[in-house]
C-alpha cells in the first residue's frame, strides 16, 4: 500500500471508454502516465462486474509498474478483488463513505466527491483521505453534476477542509492553472486526456500548466 502522505495528487486521470472510442483505454492510461499522470481512477458505469475485474487487473498492472495509485469509482468489491489502492464514492447515490471505509480498512485510499464545505467536512469525519471538488467549470461527462461551483466554490472547500482537494469538472489547458492557484492539490480530468489524439503529450502539457499554476501561487 502507498504511504498516503506521499501521494502526488497533481494530475488525476479518470477513465472513460466511451470518450476513448475505438482506442484501447489501457494504452491511453499507459501513455498518460508516461506524460505525467499521478493518479488513475477507473470509472466504468456501464460495464459488467466481470468486465470491470478484467479491465481493473489490466489497468492495475500498468499503474503498479509506474508506482501510481489506482482508484476504483464506487465499487468497493471491485477494488478489493483487484487489490486496487482505493475507492472513490460520490454522495448521495454511491455507497456511504463511512461504510466504504469500514469495508476498505484503514490502509486503502478513500476519496469522496464534495461540492460544499459541509459535504467535505462530513467526508473527513467519515474517513476520507481526499475530496474531489466540483463541478468547477461545467462538464459533459456527468449528467447529474449540477450547477458549476466555480473557483469561488472550490476555494470555499479548500479553506474549510484540511484534506487534499482535487478539482474536477470542465478543466482543460486554458483554466487548469486557475484551479491550482486557488489552492487545489491537483486536478481531475477525463476528456482533456482520454479524448486527446496524443494522451502522453496532453498529460505532459497539463503537468506543465499545473507547475505554472503552482509557481503563480509562490510568486
């Protein structure tokens, strides 16, 4: 298991085989890690359990070799079956975070979606290790994302909650620096990498934008 305090949340990739189209999602993830992705989440809302296990094992072979944690969206059973590093849940539809923590035990990573300080603080009480905060800018990949919270909403969570914060929702090259400058520990993306013609190049350029955002915070 990873030392949680050592995890680099900078560039958090979420998989989506629909956006990937006819390209192999495992190859995309491998290339993205080469470009600088630091965390991978397997999110497969339409796959069967057996398909998720097969894909999860393939992805875990890639992420484990690169020393990158693999997080499974929602499915604690899948995460345990493939020995993934963690699970991400999103209230109110997914498994409650407190129950996910009980099933995962203390050592695996637990992430929780949060769009307000109140939800983030409850996630912390329930045993979360980080929160995914958004929808920041508006996204087409999640139909129930709700009204974007913007940078001001992101800052409100960052200021209230001491957990690592990963911004999510409509983030791309043009606005990623603002998310980092707001104080986020990282950014979570789907389309900007999975939908890119060259995922490795896209990830590398996004990491450069993240570094620029951090430099902006320091100056």
